[in-house]
């Protein structure tokens, strides 16, 4: 028998975190339920800590090792200045910052300033921006701070994000802040594994569903028969088996190995944010995870979203939002002084959660909500709008003629004449096309009729208004606070397909992995539309370095600017880019173990 299939996850109920599962520390959970404070002697092993803050214009940052314990077992982490997360860096718009970064690791490292608009040589991507920081050496980053808001920084070397190299950036505006608040907290979400990231990646390459313990069982089969009948159940199972896919494959890496963290605190301990009566509290959410997409809510509190990816937006009141890896959202809450609240961030696959406490009293411990039921992938997530789908069973072209050598595999369309505003969610009205490089054993799915990814909150959130009376944020809700800076129509459109073979754990863009791909070239100053089609059943957060991705929401005069864009399974979305930054830039999926293949270099010249 496969050993991993014998394990039953106790945190399936939503009440037990992985740390309790690993250590058997259920007593700590009972104490939390009784409202016993974290100063209790029985909570002495708490991971709750204050993340240090560094202010000014000149910084010294050391990259080194530190022993940490998030699961009851001590492991070695890689850290910035001795903490996980690294220190919060607070800058001011208009100033010039200098950061001297010394590498004390046994291997190369780097820092990428995620979402920052700066010179290509300062972007911090080894092999594109610079050579990396060698062991024992110091590299000096220096650049002008030309923006304000919530951003973050992380290593762009190997899998070092997974082992602790990430931290927050908060930039104060040069002009009066349009957002009013009394108290300000960073809420950094992340994921930790006691396994080395190289081992996780190796397991995924050998068995892509290694960490998925929710595959269908015989019990599920008989329940489906009772609900849908034998014929339909067999038909459904045959379809999934033919595609070699699973309708429960939501995350590559699950709570089986991950412990979800909030500001470095485990779910058992919970990060603590205090407030006083009548205060407006600004929460700066950052997803610094390697692989975990979170759905965030604060039961009993409305959240007013005021910024996305560091850019001010017109305020939107919601109960819940999805935050993909690398995204940031700022929200304002107005808590009551007679209540404590749980900041609850559940993983997209509902196998784990991060937890924080917002309270007027450190001894008040609110109830931890149940996790929502795990969602199931369906026809919509396959890009099967009218059941007209293009799956692995279709005849394929001979990949040997198309997959070798440097290829772009890119569809490009010239846009002529006075261009009307693009339809929300996607650029042009033309049909989706699949280039020759998308056919072969490295591709197990092609979306023929991808759905609108702009107004879709995502799998597991679509029915939450009806089921739980929770309003969920979508990209269609986001509208820039300031007028669009570049109102020009795009000169051309580049269509890129996010592709892969999930069972073989192969990821690519237009069927071509990074090492075989040509540069994606932009002319300096041009306005271009990038249209993304997700031909897979995974959610991909796509990050363009050095330039803004301006979502086409149907409001061309108030386009929201983002640095990371979610592309839902089997969906399409488009955004405009002004190529105003010379040099080479990374462009990739920000899921750490997808990045080796789903990556391009953009060259602006």
C-alpha cells in the first residue's frame, strides 16, 4: 500500500493546524479556546514574535542561516538579518535608498525588490539583472524611490524564498496619504516546510500529486452514484481518467508538508495586532509564500480595500478576498473595542490556514472559524465554455518538429486604426489560437473557450455570497484612484498561453520552457496589450518585473496598475504595458516550483 494514502489529516475539520498534527499539541488549542493568554506558561513555545522594522535611507542587510522551530522540530532557515520574515523596510517616496547586502550563505543569493520601479541593474535577478551575490561578498543596491505603498522583497536565487528569505516594504507617500487611518500593520502571509525545497520539487517531478491527500476514494464513488447515478458517475470518472487529471488538484503542495504563517507565527500561536477604541486600522496584506494562495476574511468585520499591489484604488467594501503569491492588498477595518477578531487566511485547497488576532486586549482570544469545504474543479476551469474542449485525447502534432531550439511560440497581432476600449477581461475579440509548440506530450490541455478571468473570484469563492453572505473581491471591482497615465491605444497585442502537463509536472509558456525560449522583445516607449490564456487547471500569478501591468477592466480612464496578475484556470485576461524601462526583465509565474519552466526574459530596447 502506498504509505502516504494511509494518513488522515486531522486538520480537515479546519480546527486543527498542521503543527498540532505533527507535535500532538492539542492542549494548546484547548487553552486558546478557553481564552488563556499567550503569556501562559503552557504557551512558552510560542512562535509569535515582533517583526523588526528598519527605517531611513541607508541599510545593512545580512543573508545568513538561523535555526527555527515552526513544527516542533528544529530546522535551518535562510534569513535576512536573523528573522523570518525579514525586517520591515520603511522608506519614503522621493528619497534615494542604499542597501548593502552581504551574503553569509554557502551559495549565491540575491534580493529582488518586488513591484519596485527601478533600473534593470538593481532589480536583483541573477542571470538577467546581475550575476548574483557570491558567498562572503557584499552587493550594494542603490535607487530612487519613485512610488509609495505596500511592496515586498525576496531572494530570486534557487528556492530560497521557501526557506525564509522574504520581507515587507512600506513606502510613505511624499504627498498627503488619501487613505486615513490611526494604526498600521503589515500582515505577511507565507508557508513553511521542514522539507528542503529541492526535495519537494523532486517529489513533484516524480509524482505530481504526492502532496494531494484528497483524491477520490471508493466512498466518493458510491456517494456520486447515489447522487448522479451510475452512468453519469462512470462518464465523469472516465473523462478525468482520460485526461490524467484530478478535479481535486488545486495546489501542488498542501498542508501535509506546509505550515501556514502570519508574520512568522504559526496558526497555534496566531499573530497579535492590538488596537484602541475608535481606531481605523490599516492592514497591509502581502503574500510572501512559495506556493500557497490564500483566501482572507475577518469574521465580523467588513474590509475596505484601498490599495492593490501598492497602488491606491477607489475603496471597495468586501468580506473576503483572494491573494495570490506575490500580490499585496491594503484594507481598512474599524473594529469594535468590545470584541476580538480572527484574521483568517485559508489556503485555496483548504488544507491549512494562517491566523492572526486583532484585539483591544492581548488576553482576548477569538474563535477560529471552520475552513470552507474544499472546492472541486469543473468544466469552467478546463476552459470548456460550451463543452467544446481541447484535451489530451485530441490528435497532436509531432512535437519533435517544434519543441527544439530557441523558439518564441508567440502569437502577435497588429492593432490598426482607432482602437475602441477592449472588452473587460480580454483584449481583442478574435478567437483563441494555439500555436504549434502547444502540441505534444508536454501539454495535457488546451482551453478552446476560456472564460472571463476578470469578474471571476476564483474556484471555491464563486458561491460565497449565496452560501455565506460574503462578498468576495474580484478584479472587476478594482478601479484606479488616479487617472490612467498613458491613455494611448496599444500598437500590438501579444498572446501568451500558460501551458503544462500536470501529471508530468512540466510548466511552460506557449509550450516552451524557459531555457528553450527566445526573448520577448518590446520597443522602448511602445504601448502593448498582453493577453494571457491559461490552458491549465491551476491558478497562476504572473509577475512582470520593472513595468506596470494595467488591467483592462472596462474603465480606460481609471485603469488599476498591478505587478502580479492572477490568471484563473481555463480563463483569459489582458492588460496593457507601457515599455518605459530599458533593459532585461524577468516575467514569470510566481509559484516557486512553476517558475523554472513558466518564465520569460523581456527585453526593452
